[in-house]
């Protein structure tokens, strides 16, 4: 039985088989042994550097010059490291870099917690409890700054040449620019012709606008995107014109869920359920002819009572575009529910943060969430899309 095993047994007996106390004792044993081992390694590193053993005579002009205490935070607790020094100040340890004060596992834990949407203050409290060391909010922020390099990588990465569908939507998050205000995060999600989903890109602006979307779509083209079969959009003013300018061959589907909400806002509460049920008959039809017939019935029934509602539908030229595609995917392309579901989860995590102090901090959070999404769905075929071939998205 070696020293370490003997120490474990002694602690178990000394604590009268009390598991919590034993766990504390084991954690301290790991910490103290790790501290001891690192200090021994550092002394050995200095010996190799000076090329003579302690107390040996040497003609080397450089020699040992004592040590200083440096704390190092680990998942086992705080280590008190005796950093050896040489007279000429030339020695640096390869084991512990000069300015490093915590191990990589703690860094990764902090980044993982950040990816989960926790605020810097919450992360600081959790890590302080786990490691028994003091991590300020600024320290946590400095560690998560490693995510900044991911921002440029995400924004500059190459995209596929073709996408079957691109969904566009914006969600609002609080951002501080001297004062705090909600700003629009423009997000585009694409589904490839193979059926896999990914976040294509994003842009932050005070308000959602067609001009921002135009810049974003132009950026996609510069990163390799050539063709999109269908854009699904919520009907932002000017958005359809932007799509026609940047991707003239693409078709457009107005989100029917948004249209339903628009209808609901323009009718009396007593009529709301009935008129929405009638409109569902339009977009739940099994074929285009049935949908057109149901739309005609809807118009005849409600035109006199709500002429503004009918006028909106009559002017919409992108109402039933989804019938141009196979029935296997229609349930996914007549609304922007796919991207709205993602935005809902994004904002749910964001509630833990309340606001972002800078645009960079917002981008750190967004890109971490986007990368997780893309990694999760990079090899998953979206429902129904595996049954549709490329020629059905891009017929000759």
C-alpha cells in the first residue's frame, strides 16, 4: 500500500466513515499532493535550466535566487506555488506560464457556463464555490474573451453554394450604448438541399430594417452563397424587394402564422376564433386547388364585415408559394416557426443576462449559441427534407 492509498484509508477511518467529511478530506489530499508535485517539478525545471544540482559547486554566473509564492486556481482548490527564481531572471517555467493563474479545465468550465447563457456574476459565484478561489466578473469576462476569435471565424466562414430554404427573422435584446435599449438581432437560418440546418449569419442594429437585411444577404453572396430556392420571411416592409434584388431567382413565402396574427389584430374578439379557423382551412389544404377554393370561400364570407383583412390577402402575391414544393416539406416552409423557435430559446437563455454591456459581449454570446446550434444540426436531416431531391428545389 503506497503513501497515497494509506492517506485515503487514514482519512476514511479518522472521519468515522462520514462520506461528506471524507470527500472534503480527499479533495484536500488531492490539492496538497498536486501542490507538492508541481513545486517539485518546478525545482527540477530550474535545475535543468541551471545545469547543476542544488548545493553543487558551479562556475555558472547564473544561480538560484530563492522563490516567491504564487497562487494557482484549479478544480481541486487553490495551490500555493513556490516559484523558483534565478539571479539573472532568465528562468521561465514551461509547466506554469508566467501570467497564468488558473488551469485549463477551469477555463473550459467557465466557457461552458457562458455557453449555457449564465451571466458573468453567476459564473463567478459558481466557480468560486467549486474551486474555492476568487474569480471576479472581470476575470470571467477575460476568460470568455477567448470566444472573440470565434466571432471573426463565424462571420468569415464559407457557406454552401445552394440552400433549399432560408428563413429570416429578427429578435430584440437589451444592449448598452451609454444607455440601455433593445436592439434587433437579424438572424438567417438556412436548410441545405441535403436537409441540414445552420445559422448563416447575423447583424445587430437598433431596429430591424430591409437595408440591414440587404447588407446581410450581400455578405452571404460574398461568402459563397449562389442560389436559394425559397425565402421564408415575416413580411417586413421592403424585405421582398431586397430578396428580389439580391437573389432574383428565389421564390418567397410570406409567413402564414404572421398573417394569422395580423388578421386577429384586425377583427373583433368575438369573431377571432371563427375567422382564424377559416383561414387555417386555406393553408392546411392538401393541394393548391383546394387552398384557392377555400380562400375564395373565406373572402366571400368575411369581405363585407372585414374588407381590410381581405384587401391585405388580395395584395399578397406570396401567400401560397409553398404549394410549389413537395408535400413532405410544406409544413416546414409556410411559416417562420423554425427560426422563431430558435429565437425563443435564445431569448430564454438571455433572460439570465438581462443586458449586454457592449456589442462585443453580445456577439460573444450570440456566436457561442450559433456554433452550438450548427454543431448540433450539422448531421441531422430536417423532417421531410430527406425525401426531397435537389432537382425538386432547383428544377431545370
